[in-house]
C-alpha cells in the first residue's frame, strides 16, 4: 500500500497490564508511555498486547485449541468484551497525550485460513486513516478461522501483517525489560543484547526475560524471536526498549542513544 514510511509501536501486554491478575491495568506506566509518544508525535501505527485482559481467560477457555465445545463461546464473548475495554483505556490515554488516534478491531479486519497458514485481511480502512492523519490502534485478538472457527492472533503477528503491507521504517517493542536478554557464554550471566542482525538471532541463546510473562498463550520466547525474524523481512530496524525506565521510550523515538536492543 502506498503510504509514507511510518513506524509501528507495540505496547507490550506485560508493560501496560499486570499479567498475574485478571484485568489489572498498569495505568501509571501506560500514561507515561503515551505521554512520551505524544511528545514525539510522528505518524505511526500502535498495536497493544492483550496482557491480563486476554491471556488469562484464553487459557481458562482453551481458546488456542480452536472450537471444541459450546462453553468456549462464552469465553470468546468475554475476551472480546475485555479486549474492547483494554483498547478503550489505551485510546483514552493516547488521546490525553494529544494524539489523534482511532481504534480498529483486529477481528473485523483479519480472517485466518489456518489450513494453509495464511490470512485474509482488509487493510484499506487503516490506509485511509493514516492518509487522514490519524493514528490507527490495533491489538492482539481472537479472530475467526476457516477450519477451527476461531483462534488467537498475537499482536506480533498483527505487526507482521501490517509491516508487509505498509512502508514501515521501524518497529518499536515497548516491554518491561531492557531488551533481548542473552547468556554470555564466558560468564554464564545474562546481559542485554544491544545490537544484532537477523543472523545473530538464529544462533544466540536467549533467556526468557523478554516480557516476564506469567501466562502467555501467544507463544514462547522462541516464538517471539521467530516473529521478529519474520518482521525484519519488511522493515529496516526493530527496537526493544524498557518502558519502565525514565524517558527511554522518548529517546528511542527521537533516535537518541539509549539502553535497548536494536536489530537491523
């Protein structure tokens, strides 16, 4: 799609919610991050994770296994309701930061053809919103699936689809750790990987600290690295930054040197 080059910002579920407690928002962290994005103010797309608004009930109702029994329908309804609530909170905080944002329901734009591991999607509304100077806000979601009736799409996969259909410069993952944590083979200690290439990611040994997940139904650390490698096919750079540290998000957005992981 023909748009000027933009950034995609991912608000990780672990930074905007407490993933140990059902529907517990981290409002102070969310508000601070939104203010930093507002101070930057450039065109972008924002995608947020589900956090405790999605993962806990998704596990309870076994949503990742697809439709198996009628009781899961209640889970589908509840999670969609909860995700709408979370998206409304995110949009409210972004609006307070003077950003012109509009929420789009992912499950209304993307349909899963699981048998062929492909997705059908309708992104024209996102394109038009960007053209009008709006910032689209999407999230991970439960989407309808051709052979399983419904399934989960992670925020990372949403970003992958967006990055392959729009001209995207950077994808910035805002999480609750400094970046990708690797094991130093000499000291056997974990440390933040500051700079890397896609080839580096295929050979390095990672810790599990990318997002301190307690319950995550969208994939393990290995799955997250796999998502990063896929997204890198469409963008110039991926950055993973700690949203809990003072002004790091602002510094990254403004292309200043800061502790984070940069993957080219």
